[in-house]
C-alpha cells in the first residue's frame, strides 16, 4: 500500500510594522542647557542615522568646549537651590519625569529603535518601561537617602558629568540621572554620538516636568565632547558607561584630582550550564543572554560554558532555536534581532569573527535573508573554542557566542573567572545549593540563576576587575552620588 505524503505547511509571520505616525521628530535639535534648547557655540550639527536603513533621521548639535563651560556654569548655579529643596519636592520632579516617560512610551520606543537599531519589542518592553521604573525608584529614595547608607549623614557631591553609550540610550540616561538628581546633584549628560535622540526627547520631558533650569543639561557630541566634559574644572563627579579603553583614559585624566568616579565598562560574561539544568529553559536563557539587543550588552553571556556530558544535546537544541530567530526590520513587532548600531561596530564584529575562524574555531551562522541597506550580522555560534582564542577573551559586542566545555564544577568556576573582566555570569542548574556555591566563587558583579539579562531598578549592577567599579541601581546606586559622613 502506498501512502500520500502529508502536505507540509510552512508557517511564517506576516509583516507587523509598528506605526510611526505618532512620532513627531524635529529636523534639527539643539543642546539642552539652562532649561532650553540652545545653538552650539561652534554651530556644529551632525546627522544621526537609522542603522537599519542608513537614512538620516535628524540633525543634532554637537557641543564644544564653550558649550561644556556654559552647561557647567548653569549646573553650578542651579545646584544649591536644587539640593535645598525639601527632599519630597525633589522626589515629585522625578515622579513627574517617570510619568511623562510612561505617557510618551510609544513614541520613545519607536525613536529608540529608529536611532539605535534594536528591535521594537525590546525598546517597548524593556528599555522604556525600565527607564521609567528607575525614575520611580529613585523618586522613592529622595526623602530617605540616609536610610540607603546605614543612617549616616549625607550631602550631594555637586555637579556630575555623565557619559553614556549607544546600546541602551534612554535606559542608561535614567540609570545615571535618576540617582544623581534624587541625591541633590545637578547633572550634565553626554549621550553617544550614534544615539542622541531619546536623550533629547528626555530634555523635552524635563521641560514639561518644569524641572528648574540647569538641573539637567544634555550635550550631544562625540568622544571629544566627552573628554572635554571629564576634564573640565567644575565637575565634582564623573559617571561613565562604555568601553574599558575609554574608562582607562578617564581614570588617568582624573588621577590626582578630587573628582569622584564610577566606571561601568566591558565584559566577557560566562553563562554556565550544568548537566542537571532544565535544558530547554537554558536554551531560552542562552538566546536571551547573547542575542538580546544584537549582543550589544555589556553583560552579554558571550562565553557559554557547557558541561561536557550535555554539550552535543545542548548545542543541537540551541542551533535549532537560533534557526528560528527573526533578523530584520527592527520596527517589525516580530523581529528578534535588529540592526547593528553602526558601520564601525559592524566592522569590529567582523574583525573578531574573522579572528575566530583564523584561530581554528568552528563557526556556524544562521541562514537568513538580510536587508539590502543598513548594518546587519546574523546570529553566530562558535564551537571548538580554546580559552586563549580572541573570541573567548575579547568583548565582541555583537550576536556571537563562543562555546567552551568543562567537566567539573571547579573547572567551570576556574574557566568563568579566567577573564580580565568581571561584570556578570549566569548559572543553569536544578540544584539550589550548587548555584549558591558557584555564585559565591565567581568574580562577577551580578550572577543570575536560571535566568539571564534580568534587570531591576532595585538591584545593584556593576563590575569587578576591568569591568569597572561603583554600583548603579538600588540603594547601592545612591552612594556614588553622595558625600557620606564617616
Ligand atoms: P566608547 O567607550 O568609545 O563610548 C562610550 C561613550 O563615551 C560615548 O558617549 C562616547 O562618545 C564617549 N567617549 C568616547 N571617547 C571618550 C573619551 N575619550 N572621553 C570621554 N568620553 C568618551 O564605546 P564605543 O561606542 O566606541 O564602542 C567601542 C567598544 O566598546 C564596543 O565595541 C564595545 O566592545 C565596548 N562598549 C561597551 C559598552 C558597555 O556598556 N560596557 C558600551 C559601549 C561600548 P561617542 O559616542 O561619540 O564615541
């Protein structure tokens, strides 16, 4: 008897683009200084591009030294009055900012995705809600500062300079501004040159919230603007998130000066899967750990450590799951992996991936159709990686995961700690005691158990070793913005 083959049905998603008609961007944005939009002293404007299309979105002013001085003067003048406000009044401004972020959430999410390339699903469900949550959280701390630091007497530091990267533009701005303002400081924020737009919309929100002039200034620009801000007299504290190289430069520039400093730098975080883990759940965590935001995440689980007994099974499951990732238009609500943030970043990823192949690791990249324009890199998995390979050592900051194996718990700990970084780690196991034992042996600022890339404003985040120092989030995030009496 012959049987007819069953019809195979291929399911696919229909396009689901997010509407953009509610977004009202201006053609040109100035600097936000002293409570209003200002022209830059040197009249320099640069285009910000959509990395998914390479099309310009808007022109943005770049701040030079005279603008930095002007912003510092305004912030210095505003600081004593801001600090002298009753704590609950300062809290009300932060609440207002948080509410306004929520009100404008749809617009902010679309702009974040257009300017940075991340999938809308992430900007809508992670970046923007978490940015609002950080303002809410620190609004709650503004009248309880002493209780966040063991009931000691506290005072603000003064004027803080804050430099943020392009991977979570609004969220990083919120991480920096919310605790600084809650503590009574005034702040000057420099967004990254490829993603200034949501910071400039935040400037509008500060105006709408009637934040007193000078409490927040926003100075878009390039690395030179950042370097000028860091070195300017009149800055009492610098808070930086970005590459270890620039972090080192900033630390050297501030050596011998009374300026306080926190650095949140790179990482090469280990995501460790033990043989007793729930493997399907671990696969989801691995995917979220490395392909979330195209791997442009300082704490990305870019070194995947798998126990030898399950390596084949787990890689087969992971590879199958990777094949289902949807790469493409970041504004499509079904997209999992969006555009690489810039041509420079794409080049860095390609260089490191080529080094992985040259050094003998086995590369697998998922087959998918990439858009004609824009910057793209398909999710990639490397096996047969040795701990000395560049792809096991250096931060790739892209959708690329390097797999290493281990036999015993001790070996897993040793391999995980064998890094000049120490930002984060993940542990996948069914055994609670094992998770705690391993977590306490890891030199990593954040350790997730049976989850990954889970962020919460109440939890401290920060690194060891070349991943920097200082903590952001929760009560620990107040300390870097306060003078604390001994
Ligand atoms: P950078 O460290 O150069 O940039 C971070 C921020 O610092 C940006 O606002 C940048 O401005 C500014 N900046 C640059 N140079 C200076 C300086 N000398 N003094 C003060 N501020 C400065 O990171 P990149 O954007 O160039 O990315 C390079 C690599 O760094 C990535 O491939 C990745 O590996 C890593 N990285 C790590 C991040 C993390 O969160 N750990 C975040 C971003 C990058 P501008 O945008 O104009 O350059």
